């Protein structure tokens, strides 16, 4: 059966008890959310839903018909009430008198704000006329894989007729806009008994008089198409059948870990890009298939797919049977350059006099036989979603090629959507990226007070973060806390002992697969010990050296290797200690190891400069709150050394400082942010003391 079109039918999620008592606009929200909850119904951000609702005009007090429709850029699965645009229906109908034809239809978007009901600030989308002019109260527009498989087939009109008869009509490809809205109106008026229409190479429109009926209509039509495709494709080898075998899961990740930093370095010329790896069954079936390369070359069909995945993917010539990863890496520069030239030629062939300038010519999607799919974008969520869109495209190609001949969008039509002036205007309205957007940081000791605060600071500036720590319980808790605040896309964790070479290598490989590489290393893992020299055992001495010196060496070496592959520069931040500069009684092992950290940073600053890798040191002092090293024996020992108790130790440290202030994890995090951000782009080999002032630690 047709596996990734899911031969099992869609569940009906509508619950009458939940919907009871809802207003028409609330029912629209409910319908939208349950439709968008299933990616087989529509992709993230794709499709629209609407309802025509009687509302009280705030000026006249009279009842008027208002169109509630998903606003520009929204996602029906996660939309809330403020995500809908609201427009007077009588004014939308009045726009017909202003329409000057296809050559001028983009100007119609400029009139939509004049139709706004109740000064709603939510911008209406280009699809608004498509909903407004369907003469039914409730309208759904979705991009179900099963429907687009039919819509993207060479004989999609005949297939639509065969599957649905007169119930669902068909309209030829037309770029979304005002004219398509008029086409839909004309179809509805000429076919009053139809329940919907398939748009060639685009998706599905369905309608009804109630929210529940409209929902049922949408699910029923998709299920009919799903069942039909499954029956017709029974026994047909997907994509011409396999010619490669998938590598085992660990080997797939190992190949991805080598490929992704190399690709990332090539595609990050304009801005730092973040990667995503997908080796799902659907992806592996496609990348291993005989017809994968010719199908991929055709590009995607649905405009939403295309905008997310570009004109076509790049097929990486990896042979899983030969394991030729070194040859692939050697050939990547030429292959990526060829893709860029091909993309530039496509731009030159299709551009108009008023087209926006050539955008990033690099591929978004990379297909690797036996391994999976890699996607790169400006942030992790976009990279992941781009991959999800290409999985939708794979599903479409599977269905279409099983029952007919798949066809992508014509090249000029694809270009006119990608470089649509309305899309360009939307891009120009995007907020300015945060200072660490696209950057990936690995923080050792990430579950401790300083590590967690630093991760928090980086995440707040748009970075992705890998938390590394030996304490798995604390690691899980810290990850859960940060994920709740910043989302699942941007936070990962890995249990890692910095003294174990294999564990360090594995952690950096995981970071490469999860995000594409590393830009920032915060070396922060630590312990603390206190004992007079005559009571310092060799084991205690070695433990300090292993974690605070050797551990910093191992993670730095791994970071340098990865950063050199990316060839994008990078930043290493060592969280050392005031004790690396200023001697402290009864702590010879700790102080000596911290001094080694500082000198290692200086050495690495020399080695990394030619590659743009900066290495700097932050020296905290007496950061008690949230710090794991201040738990247990160390706290007791330092309190004993200074003749105070636990409660008095922080006050003693505060009074000892020149500024008479406590030093908090957030203070160290701010210094770590400074050394990671471009504001310190001309700083390397430096030491920043964050100790509230300690004359013994003044650098000389």
C-alpha cells in the first residue's frame, strides 16, 4: 500500500461537546486548529480557512456580513483568534469594480486594508478573494498530500473527474491572486451542487453552510483521494524501486555529521545557517530509489512547497555501498558551485524588469542516498519545516508517479512565485535578526548555574544551544526549563564527560547532526577542591587536571576541528577563575589547573587567529548561587579556610570585593555573550574578570 500517503484514513477530530456553545468565529478557530493538527491535511503555514459571520457594525450598530479569514503568514494548526483578518463582505465585493486585469492584480492587495472590520491590525493574505467570492459561509483551503498528488499529475483533470465525479471540480493552474478568486466564484455559480474544487498543482478548496459540514467535507474528500491512491498504487514500486540500501542508523548519523559542517560552511556566506537532518522511512525510500534524481530535478508543485524548498534540491553523490564520503567531501565545492551557477542561470532566464535582486543561490534541500535528507535555513525551525515540506513533496511525487506522470511547476511560474513582489515585500517586513541568529553554541557544564545562565543568554539572542554535562538528571531539568521558554527546536542536550575523548567526539558529532555545526564553545565544566598541599592526594591533583585542564583541551580540540571544516571562524570562551591569576590558600590543585586553562586559551588564540577562531577567557569569582561546585565539601572547606560558616561565606566574598557586590551566574553569562557576539569580533586572547573587583586578579 502507499505508505507515506498513509493508506489508513484521516480520523475525524471534531467533537460536538467541545464545539457546543461556540460562536461562528470560535467554530472557525476550532475547525482550523483540528485541520492543521494533522500534517496530512495541510503543511505548516499552508492553506487557509474562513467563515462569513454576521457582526454588529461599530459605527452604525447594524448587522453586517464579515469575512473571517486566516491572516497573512499564519498557520491554521496554531492560529489563535487574533490570527484572523476580518473584512466587510460588501467592501470586498465592491473591489470587483476596481479590478483592472491580471497585469494589475497585485495592486488589489493594497485595497484590502480599506475593507478591514473593526480596525483589525491582522494583515489579510493574497488568498482573501479566494474565500470571499465563494458563495458559501464556510471555506477550507488545504494542501493535503493525497490531493496534490492528483493535482500535480499530468492528467490531473481526468483523474479528478474519475475519483470525484461531479462532486469536486477542477481548475487549471493559476498563481494565487484576485483572478483565481473570480474563477472560484464563477465555478461555484456554474456548479451550485459541487462541494469543492481541485486546483492544478496547488491544492483543494471545499465549502459548506456550517463549520461542522465544512470540516467533514474536507476530511471526506481527502480520505476518498487517499483510498483511491492506495488502491491504484498497490503493487507499484515507489519511485521505480530501490537501487540503494540504507545504512544502519548510527552510520547514517555519522555520514551526516561529516557532511553537514562542510555544507554549512559553503552555504553560510551571507548569514549563519542552521541544519536539520531527516532520515525517516519516507525520506529513505525516496533517496534510495531509481527515479529519485530525475524526479527531484522536476522540482515541487505546490507553491507552498516550492517557497520553502527552492527550485530543486541538490543530490549528493554518496554511494552507501562504497562509503565514498571522502570523495564526496572533496567534490562538494565544485558541486555546490555548479548548483549556484545553475540557479543564477534560472534567475537570468526568468527575471522581469522589476524582479527583486538574485537571492541566496544555495540549495535548501540536500538528498543523500542511503543516509537521508539535510536542509539548511536561517534558523532551526525553518530548516526543520523546509524538510517537512519536502517530505510533503516526496509524498506527492510518490502518489502522482504511481498513478500517472508527476509534473512540477513550470519554471517561469515557479520563478514568478519565488520572486513575487508581494513575497519580497513580506520578506522586507521581517524583523531584524537577533545578534546570535543562526549561531550554534555548545556549553559544557551546561546544567550548572553559569552554564544554564549562559545558555539562556544565548537563546535569548537567537542562538541554538547544545547543553553538555555529566549530571544527567540536572541536564534533563535544565533542558526542560529552557525548552519551555524557547521551544524544542533550539535546545539539545548530551551527557558528556569532558575527560573522555570518545565522549567529546560523540557530543560534537551530535551537535553537527542536530544543528549543522558549532560556532561557539563555552568551556565551563568544572569541579573545585580545597586542601593544604600536604593533604592533597595525587588522585585529587589528577582529578583537577583531568577536568579543568585536559577536559578544556579535549573540547577545544574538537571545536577547532569542526570550525576548520566549516571555515566560518568561531568563538571559544573559557570560563576559568580569578584563582587562575591570583593564588588562594589550600587550593593548589584547583588554582594550578585554572592557570593552565588560561594559558591554554592564550595558546589557542594564537593558533586560531588565521582561521578567524577567537579564544577568550572569563574569570568569575565567588559565584555561589546555582553553582554545582559550591555544593558539598568545597563549600565546607572554603568556609573553614576563611573562618566563617555557609551563610556567611557569600557576604564575606561580597565585602572582600572592591565594589562590595555579589557576582551572579547572569553576570558571567553576560561576559560569555560579549565574547561570543560580533561586538567582540576584534578581541582574542583576552581575559575579562567578573569578580566585583579583586586587586590580586588585575591582569598585568
